[in-house]
């Protein structure tokens, strides 16, 4: 190789390097202001020197450990972070490197039939998910005047709800229950038997064993085909439990934006509120109502209002939120708040469950606030008469059970006694049996209008 060619080759190399450096100089280099950990108390990590907004993810680097955390608040020069996973291994002065915001959720039709955690990672062992899109984790605000009205019933496959507590597409319903009264079984029935296009199930703060049982036994293979399950068990940090509820809602919003009718089942709204309480108390927010800080009652409507109908001729999200009544107290702060912001509630009775009555729906204490606007007059009249007969019997149950009531004393009580066995039979439904809306309605009308069968019951009495 001649000396000239060697010189030319070196010039080309230097020119290429200069061009690379020139391009690098033209590109803006973001300045990352790192901080350091100063204090760890419980679930809260305090740091100083961090320049990151609320909601941003940070990487905490200790000796031999990496901990991911999210900014949840700040006070003067201190920044409060909540770990996403285990915080063991952190030491004083561990580096805090700000990262990207965690305000987007992975979505797509690829999620149908899958079980994921609060971050969108698969839990079902069926391989990675190639997400086709992303959407804001906290949703986009909808103009209340732009929402379509609730005017069409949604079939949930449960006769007591279809006939007496008719749910409309886009309605938000609370499922109030204590522990062990069959709420998970009822949710599984609605998942399998509903006529919604897509079902999104959020299992928030439940025991890990219950997650597996719900997916494999209650939901089953048939129910999973059109369902997406987001599981954030009780052993997850409170931040992940909240993210699980937000992710499930974001997935439902994605399908609604594509004109589909979605059934969103959230179990439970109480665990979401408790997660927010843990975070708020940890960063110093004062407790207000029975230990719940004010931010809890601000977060609940922000989550619930994301469900409902979209624009005219668009999709809908019909949502059922389970609310755990601690100690069966229907005046629990979360129960009371949920009752005020939802469009109705279904109450499950422990007394009925202990008596072997399933689903254990307390018809007297339950109500659908939109039923009168989405059913015809004959359906509404039959449902009202059913409630009157059932309520009349329950008010006089003690007298009837001890034999103190004398037949003929009150014609309304006599009629309630004659109808009561059939009313109870109508409300009961085996787990493996589906009763669509038409069958539920025809059964109610037949029960309330068939005088021939009514005469037969009188003869037997």
C-alpha cells in the first residue's frame, strides 16, 4: 500500500469520526439530575436531589441491588417514592436515577384470553405478549354531555339481576358483600353468561390462591376466550394494586374506543381504596374518616367515572365493582362512598348464603337506578309486584315462623305467603345454569301473571 493511499484512508476515517461527532453534537442530550436516598421508613423511600414529577419511575441503585420505585409525592427538597417490588438491599446515599413516566398502559387485542399482572406482564405461562398499542394508564377525561344515554339492557345471565335489577349498558353497579358469601362465584357466572363482546376482570388485592381458582375453576376455558384478567394479589405493594385497577380500566377503555361492549368486573374497589390509604398515610397525609385520608374519596370517583358509555353509536363499559363490607357493616366509609357514586348496588346477604340460597342476593336492599328507563311498563310492574310480595313476607317472617299469624288477618300477607315458595325458587340459580334476559323476563311475567298456577298454590296452602 502506497503512502498516498494510506493517507487518504486515514483522512476518510477521520472524516467519518468528525461526522459522527457532529451529529452527536446536534442531538439534544437530556440532563438527568440524580439524587440519593436519605431515609427508608416502612414502604416510603425519601430522597433528595431528584428532579422527577409525580408518577415518574426511578431506578434506585444500591450495592448489588436495583430497585424500581415511583414518585408519589414531595415536600420541600424531599421526594417520596414507593417501591414497585422488594426494597431490600438499599443503603443510605443509594443513587436515585429518574426514568420515564409510568403513565401509559400496554393494550391490544392480543390480551384476549390472557392473564397479566399490574404491569402487563403475562402470568399464564403462554409466552410474551406483542402489544399493538399503548393508552394513558389514567384514561382520558370524557365530556359528560358527549356520553350516550343508558337505554339498552345488558344480559348478565343471572335471572335475579336480569329480571329485578336490570342492568343497562354503560351502568356502574356496586356488589356489596362480606367475605365468603359467593361474590366470586357470581362474578364468574356473569363472566361466562353475559352477552358483552369483551370481559375485563380486575382481581385487586385478592389472595393468590383465589386468583388461580377464579381463573381455572370459576372462569374456565370457555370464559377466558373473550376475557382479559389483570391480577394484582394481596402480596403486591400498594402501588401495584392501584396500577392493577387502572390497567384493567385502561384495557376496557381500549375496547370501548373500538365500538365494543365491555363488561368490567373489579374485585375489589375496597382493596383499591385500602392501597391508596396505605400510600397516603405513608407519605404523611392525615387520616379523616375511620382512618381513611381524604385522597381515598377523591381517587374512587376518578376510577369509577372512567367506565360508562362512550360517544353516540360507540362502545360501552358496564362495570361491576365489588365492595367489601367489613364486618358486614353497610355504613363502612368505602361502602357509603361507593353507594353515592355508583348507579345502583347489589347486596349479598350472609344470612341467605348460610341458608344455602345462591346467589345470595338481598332483593330488598338492592337497587338498579336506571332500570325504570330501560325496561317496558309490563316488566317494571311485574318487578315491583315481586318486590312487594317478597318484602311483605320478610316483614312478617317472625310472626309466620312461630305460627302467630292467623290466616285471613291481612289479604296482602296471605298472598305473600302463597307466593313465597315460588319467589324464592325464582331467585335461586345453580352456578352451571345460564338464564338469559328473555328467559328471566318470561319467568318473571309468568310468575306474576299466571292466575291458574296461583290458584294451584292457594289450593296447596
